[in-house]
């Protein structure tokens, strides 16, 4: 049986590595960011390889960090779409991170006049938020309604251009 203390310790270690990597490359370009976060994964992987949930958490958090940092760099739509796909394929830790990352990508779609894709992304996000609302009534109700309103606004903006 794996001690939860050991896994918590490894998870905190990942958090520290990610913070250090972020601080090191936050103002740098694509290659430096990708290289630094790949380095984090190669350092952390040997410690967690026996824990599939921590391997997934590591891949997910690294993909999220790359996407968040690089989505602000004015890179081509295709590069950002690829980074988004990496995050999306790994799944989201929770509805909050899904909301943040999908909203960023949806805005990126709008900025690049990919209106149909923006509608698709915002509609899927709205569906996720509604599903979360159904399962956690009361806990996050106010948050969910704000997220739904934001999705509706993004969809409306995209439809104005179709």
C-alpha cells in the first residue's frame, strides 16, 4: 500500500519544480519554456513512475503550465491549438482549471477569427459547467452561473462574426 504522505510529498515536490521552472522562463520564448518544462518532467518522472495517478498529474500540470505561458506569446494559432490539444487530451484536474484553460483558448479562437471553433469550445465548456453544477449544487453555484454567463458571451461574440 502506498502511503498517502509519500504521494503528497511527491506532489508538493512537483509543485516546487513547476514554480522554479516558471520563474526561470516566464519571460522567455517557446523553445526555452518547452525545454525547461520537459526537464521538469524528466527529473520528476523517475520518482513517480510507479504511481500512475501522479504520472498523469505531472503530465497534466506541465501541459497546463506550457499552455498558460505560451498562449500569451503571440504564437501561431496552430501552435496554441496543439498546446490546447495536449491539455485537453490529458483531461482537467477540476472544473476551475477547465474553465480557465478553455476560456483562454476560446478567446484565442476569437482573436484568430476561428468563430465556429470558439462556439464549439464555449458550448462544450458550458456543458461541463452545467454538469458540475448538477453534481455539486450549492457548493459552486454562484461560480457556475458566472462561468455559464461567460460562455454565453463568448458564443455571442463568435456568432456576431459568422
